[in-house]
């Protein structure tokens, strides 16, 4: 694929000070369009710009869209690295299939990500804990209000130099269990990376924030009994030395950091169970003192220890609200691989 590059003539000043997450965008972006005659065509890197779209576009009304999240890192030698990009591209196409969006050739998607990142490589921050967050997304651009899959689409990639997702970095977060609203059910779009899942979660997130909690722990949509995931991350529990995470049943996101955590821990000899885990089991473990740790995993959140869980007013403090040993090891080793600082036994880090 030949990508046309139009460089900006008015580069922006690079940020100084705290970056936050997803607040600042680089000088360039990637764009490519789809129509049934030409397929995906006209790949281009252009100066970062607003999109001009008809107010009748399908994406605005019926949410036919998808997105991905990944990161680029600069190592000590100044080389640019991605972490398991083909896993994100595989998930991008799985989401596309669910959303009736035409698939993108995986090698074209990789090339688009690489070239866009390299065009703005001087925007990759190097302070500890920072990276260049990559947000690929696709929107349906047909004009009209009939409910049908669109015939035309736009694929974009934007880049945001970012710090940690939570303001407190690796400090344990407080999570509240949501047992009124649900995020997704089996057969729906829970496993896909679509804005609609996050839109459905906002009411719970708003409730949580009002109560002073960082995020919501979602329970299954049928019995409100089994744990699904947290707002922006998959979730793990360490009970009596055993690591447990909800199994992929179609309603939770198959996270790349989730998969890496499972493989990494199994490689280290830990017993990791992917199975249904009820909120009652977690509370029972907390009561009998066997709930050693709880943490979330995600591209944005990396490894995020949970220090407090609130289920209908019943609060449990986990590991004295301190970072657990497994959470700390995972954070150090996975980020070590991502930044090219540690041995990479799985070959996850890709140097561009
Ligand atoms: C990511 O971890 O990349 C995500 O997409 C979560 C996001 C909704 C902040």
C-alpha cells in the first residue's frame, strides 16, 4: 500500500508538564476511505484536522463505528516500539465483522499504524510512565436515516502523547460494583471494541464518580452475579495464591494486556484460571482473608491495582490498599518489555 504523506507546515509546540490521558494530539493523522467500488483506498497521512461530515451520517444516528487502543514507546536507544500490534489488528477485524464494517488487510493496518507513528515519532514522550497512545477508529459515512449497514466508511488513526490513565498512576483505585445497570450481554457487542459499549457504561461511571469511585465493576447482564469487567479494563483476582479472571464468553473485551498477563503469569508458573467468578465468591474470599489482590489490566490502564471494592455499601479493603506483589511484578515486567528494558521471552515488542 502506498501512503501519501502531506506534512504540516505549522507544527504545534510539544507539550510540557503533565500530559494526562488523551488530551493532546500530535501534528498528523492517518485517513483512508472505503466504498464498494474501490474497497479501502486513498491512504494518506495529513496534518491533524477536523472531519467535515453530513449530519445525516449513519455513525451519528446508529453508532456504526469501532475503535482500537494501543501505544508506542521510545526505548533508551531512541528506537520506537509497539506492543503486540497484530493482536489489536486481529481484534479490529473481529469488531468489524460484528459491526458489518469491511475488514482491513492486517498488513495494511500495521503499515498505517507504523507510518503514522513514525511521522510523529518526535511526539513520543519519554518521561517514565508516558507513551504515545494510538487511537485507530472507523466510522460509517453513508448519508441517510434508514437502518442498514453503511456502504461507505472512513478509517482514521490519531495519536495522543499520554501519561497514566488514572491521575494517581499505579496507586490502588477504588471500584464500585454496579448492580442496577448492565454493560453488555452475550450475543451483543461486549467482546467488540465499539463506542456503544462505553456509551452504555456512562451512567454507571457517572454514579461511581459521584460516590468518589474511579470506575465501575460490571456484573453479567442476566443474573447480575458474575463479574464481567471494569469500565476501561479487564479484571483479575488473586485468591489464595491462585489467579482468577472472567472467561471470554462474548460479553467482555478480549484485552491484549489481559492475554499478556495470563501468558506471562503461566510462564512464571502461576496457576491462572479463566472462569466465571461471582461477586459473592470475591466477598467470601475477602471475609476469610484469602483475597490477596485485585487488579485491572488494559492498554490505557496498564496494570492497575484495586484497593477498595464497594458492593451495595459493603466495602472491602484489599491488600491494605497497597500495591500487591503480583500487580507490581506485572507492572514492572510488562512495562519493562514494552519499553525495551527487560527480556522479551514472548517476542511481544516490535521495533519499528
Ligand atoms: C484502552 O485501554 O486502550 C481502551 O481502549 C480503554 C479506553 C476506553 C480508555
